[in-house]
């Protein structure tokens, strides 16, 4: 049999393409009822909720949650009929832009599982062949992906296949109602040799084909993938368009399926609109937890952390209550931020009911995770201290918790100054001299009884004097002789005699 040279080249290219497909493995995260899931992220209670679509003069129910369905609400019925059946029904319009934002959020969350992430219709696709060993195999990867989606407040159905389109089709098939466990088990495969067989029984309505095309195929009793594959390719292409054959080839790995890779955004912003307004600050922690999980995954995808969060509570269309959360070190832990927000909300009076809330991070910084060893190192101990300082600042106010920096001045009261929280410096004793950490402001005058200084009893000098004579140039001169003294209770105190008034003694500090 004679073959043209081009036939050999084409066969060779087909073989190379199939080899490439066998080395790929895709995970599809499909979000069923995406419009409803977007609205459910801010739903605090199990209230009847419906999503509306269609013309403004006669809107219909696009999707309804279980609480609404229990009240008799069904898809495609008019809103008037739905409200007549369920008086407490909450209706929100469908917002495709928010659905796209949800896909972006999920893609950012799973970006740490593989940089080869792409978006599809109601799904996020991840190519994981290069990261399987890193995460301990496919079951561990699937578990991580499901956990990410759950933290964000989304329910996903997953499909696995050697091609991206097949993985998405398998995920959509697994979401269909009424499937048995055996049928769900067949919706997916890792072996390229099994792909054609597993795809053959999938319904054609899973493809993103025009409704007219799907109706025409159904009228000809063509409802499964195997039905179309059994027909001549040229005839199907002429009758229904080349896109139909092209999609089947991409799903089966017979044609290339180029995908645009997803990249996380440069800045973080998220917003949740509440289906029902609330004035209870504690109930707002539920949607806040969703947004903080989203922020944590965004920063993880960037390998970064943040030290300033801007939270905004919306009251209707115009009023806003801003809340700025600062940390003394770069962090990304959701639980830490949630604790700080909880502390601040306990001290913040919201002027009106909250209809929506948003979270923004303008700047992110390089972040080094704390070592998770059994014995905490210096960085872990410092992080625990920063966490305590942040909680105290949130509870008592930022002005009550501050750092200390050293100033070049011999006068004890001027030898230090306030610094930003987290900028504390260890203050060493000047020239090796002992210094108390607790200074009195102003110094307290000491009384004399029988020529003995008194502070909780008689004071006995144990060290000194140390002379400080300075400050004549700035109008705050100091001429003092400092001593360390002990009283009858064994307390060590720091006292001085003012050389300008030689009979006056003062208590300036207490040793711990």
C-alpha cells in the first residue's frame, strides 16, 4: 500500500500529541448552581433564597436553594408565583460578573496546588502532573482542593482526566442528580487508554453547544457521545458545524486544547453582599471568615503576607463604617486576623444595619513562614509575642500598646521614646549601669523621718552615687546623684538627690 510522505508526518505528529496527552492529568473543580453559591456565601441563616433572571417585566426563578424548594419554589416559575408560595422568599438578581469573580477567587485559592490553572464555564481546571509527588499523590491533592473550596464557602464537584475538557465534562456529569455510586465512579479516569470508553456514555448536553444544536441532536435520538462518534465525521461537521467535532476531539485528546493560564491579581479586594441586613456584629464574623480565608489563599499564592487590612461595613447605599486592622509583623494566618477583628468589633458601635462588607489589602510584603519544629525557635517565640501585642492593641486601643526606641540622652526620662508597635528595641543599661524598667512620671518626692528616707519603711542605700549632669542647652537641666536603695520589704528602688536642691530626694524608678 502506497502512502504519501505527508501521511507519515501526520501520523507521527498525532502519535507525539497522544504521548503528550498521556503525560497530563487535569482536575476540574465544577461549581454547580454557581449563581446560588455566590449569594449563599453571605447567607448567615438558612433562609429561603432564589436567584432571578429573564426580562425585567416578567422575571423568573433561575435557581432556588433547599429552603425555598421546601416552600414550593421551582426553577423557571415566575417570581410572582414564587412569592405567593413562599412569603419569606429572598430574591436576588443573577450577576454574571460576581460569578466570574467567584471563579477567580477559587482559582487563586488553588493556585498553590499548581501554577497551571485555567478558567472554564463554571469550573476551574488544574493541570497537576508536575505537582502530584509534591503533595503526596492524587487523593491528597483532591482533598486539598476540596478543603480550599470549602473554606471559601463553595461546594465543588471534581472530575479527573488526561484532558482538560474531559475533566470538566466528568465533573459536570458527577453533579447530575440521580447518579448511582457506580456511575459516578466511571465519571473520570487517569489512564489515557480508558478515556474514550469513559466519555462514550456522557450526555451531549454537558457540552457548551448552542441550544438549537442540542435540540437538533436530540430530535435525531443523538443524546450520548457514543452516538455522535458512530456517525461519519464529515457529515456531522457539515450538518452541525466544525466546532462540534473539534470539541469532541479536544475531549478525547485527538486535538490540541490550548488554555490561557490564570494569574492571581496584584491587589486584593473582595466584597460580600448580605441577603438580609443585620445589626449583630458577631453574626458578621461568618462572612468575614469567608473573606479572610480568601485573603489567606491569595497571599499564599503570592508567597506573601500583609500587615494592614481595611474592612468596610456598608449601611445601605451611602453610609460606611471603616475598620483598619494592623499587625506588628507581616502575617497571613486567617485565625489571627479573625481574633483581632472580633476584639475590635466588641469595641465598635455600628451606627446602622449592615447590608454588605468588603475587605481590601493595598500592599503585601515578603513573608517567611514560622518554623513548625517541635521546639520553637526564636522566630516562633517572637511571633507569639507579636500576636499577644496585636490582641492587646485591638482590645485596649493602639495608643495603649507601643514599642520603645532608644534616644541619645543621659536623662532617664528622655533616654527613650515611643515607637510604632513592633519597633521595640532592647534597652541596655548605659555604660553597664543598672537601670529600672519602670520609671515614675513625674518622680515622687521622698519624706525624711529621723534623717532616714522613707518608702514603705526606711530606705538603705546599697549602690551609688551615679552623677548625671546635663541638659543645660535645652532648658531642661539635670544635676542629680542616683542611688539604688532597699526598703524593709526587700524592694529595690532607684532614687536621686537633686543637686540644685540638696535637701530634696526623689523616687524615680522601681526594679522588678
